[in-house]
């Protein structure tokens, strides 16, 4: 790296965080990396690796980079150039105030999904027993683990995913974060879930239609698992599959919450209303004012 002072044989070079950051910015710029994204991604890596917030990073930017970090830094920059998300490079991503392990087996948790969690927590049912929660397509397990940690001893949770590899990541997060009492099951939507009823069903399923590929960021398309991104029928296929049996699995006064694509609010609302005619269906927006969440509140006598 430019500006590094080479140590004795077998020792990594000594370089300040500031020098390492300047070198990385130059490398990324030469590779055509967008300038704002380069700053964001490098600061994410630096602060995450050093376990400090951005303010602390700025205050300590002239300190020497730890030797083990200096050794991997050029490799990390090379991965950024190859469009690997910084969350995968670091092996973790923030969600609702916690760090979740992530890699290319699962989607990277997004801030918009935190809004879904906030909505669920605000509506949390008051029961004299643990709330039975089903997370369909759990991925990293971020949603279910957060609910369990925010409502300790109140959740009896089941996380499912069509991908055994994704479930392995979820299990890792449940263990490392201390989210006890959460079960996992490989299942394609309802296929392997035993007949039972849940107080809450939540899902952030694949919802990008193949007719929207031109709207997907190149890095997302190349790095994140397509199985968790794309769905047939203009991105509505999984919602239709969920709706087909939701009445059987949702408790009579239970609620189901879904993340949706920005242009799917009305379509998903109609799908759910047709499947549960006695339920009320509400669409809510994200930070940008775009449709992003749907709640299905059951009012009927659903049963298996």
C-alpha cells in the first residue's frame, strides 16, 4: 500500500488508518467505483473491524492500523472492486441495534425491514402464554431473533427457509445472540410445516419480479442469493403461495406481516383479502413514502 512502512521480514507494514483509507479510495476510484459508495463502504469496514462507531473512527483515524487488519486490507479492497458487499467481507450486518452474521447464503438485512419489526412490536399481542411466531423465509434470522430478544421469554418461534444453507446462518445467529427457544425447519413455504396455528406470521419473501431486473443494483444481483430475491408472476408468487394456506395456519385473532415491493401494495392486499375474507388488510409505507409492508389481521374462525 502506498505510504506503508515495510517492517522487518515476516512482519506486516505499519500504516495509519488514514493512509490505508486514502490508498483504498484511490484504488476504488481507479476501478471506477462510485465515490460516495466508496466512502460509505470503507468506513463501514473500518468501523466494523475495529468495533467502533463512525465518530470514534474519525477521532482515531490517525492511529496505526492493527497488523492483522493491515494484512487483509488490500484483499478487502480487491473484493469491493469485485462487487462483494462490505457486509459479506466483514461477515456481519447491523439490524435493530445488533450485529448479525451474514454471508452469501443469505440476504443482507435492510433498514426498511426494521420498520416491519417495529410495527409488529407495537402491535404485540398480550397473551398469558408465549406468542407463537412463524418466520417464513427467515434468511439470516434477523426478524425472528430480534422479536425474541426484544420480547424475552414471550416468543415460541419457528424459522423456516427453503435453503438449508440459509437456515444454518440463522441458527448461528440465534446461538451467538442468545435468542433461545427458536426452532428451525427446512420448508418451501408451508410444505414441511406441521398443522398448527400461529399468533404471528411474518415474512420478507423474495418479491422482485423478473420484469424488474433492470432496477436491481448490480452488486445485489451478483452477490446476494437469487433464491431470496426473485419470484415469478411479477414477484407475487410467494405471497400467493402463502395466502393459499394462511387461513389454516393463522390463529383466529392472529396477524400476519409481510415486506413487499414498492409497487405491490394493492396486489398483495387483494391476494390476502381474497384468501381471508374476514380479515382486515393494511398497507404501510417506508422511509421514502413507498408501499413496503402489509398486515393481515384475522377476525375470523380460521382453523386447520
